[in-house]
C-alpha cells in the first residue's frame, strides 16, 4: 500500500516549497527511485524544471518536463501537472492542492505543505482523505530547515 508523507515546511513562500521539492527529488533519485513531481499548474512545473538545473551548484538531477505529452521512457525524474506520469510508480512529490487521481499506483507520496493558513487547511483535507482510506501516514515537521539545514 502507498505510504504518504506530509512535509510541513517552516516557510510560507512558494519558492521554499519548490526548493524543498528539488532537494527531496534529488534524494529520492540518488536512492535509485523514479520520481514524478506533480505541479499545481504549468507555470509551477516550468519553474520546477528551471530550478532542478540550478538549485545546488554541485547537483545534476536528470529530468524531463512533460506537459501535454507522456514522458519519454527511462527518464528518472519527470515533472508534470496532471497527465499520466508514464512508467513512474515509486515516488510522487505532490505540490498541487489536489490529490492526483493516480497517486495510489506509487509506492510513496510526499505532500509538500507551506507554513501558510490556506495551505495547511488544504493539507488537512488531503490528510483526512488518505486516512479515511487506510493509508499509512507520516507527518514531518521541517522546522529545522529554518536555520538553513537540509533534510
């Protein structure tokens, strides 16, 4: 059954969620997982694509932006907004407010939540959805990131 992790960030700025998602995607990819970054919309997906090239000087995360077309087979990290993520089925990083319809085919879902009232309210709704269906849920309070540390 899919494991669901909620990462509650110490920041309210959308850029903070994208930066965290880039680091989490890199960590998952380096651990040998395929990753699908699910953006809220095309603009956010394009920003994630750009950020994955530059979020850390010494990093390289092979990725593809797949908007309106299925991703090419074999790319370990794919960014999209709602289309079928193709062969990806290991890690889903959800940055959108809605729960993707295909979430259950992934081994793990990471819900990235900003420290902002509306985002927290929406995350509680997603938490209740998953809990009501019997999914294993874990809450991660990322307050230690405020001081510049990394997860």
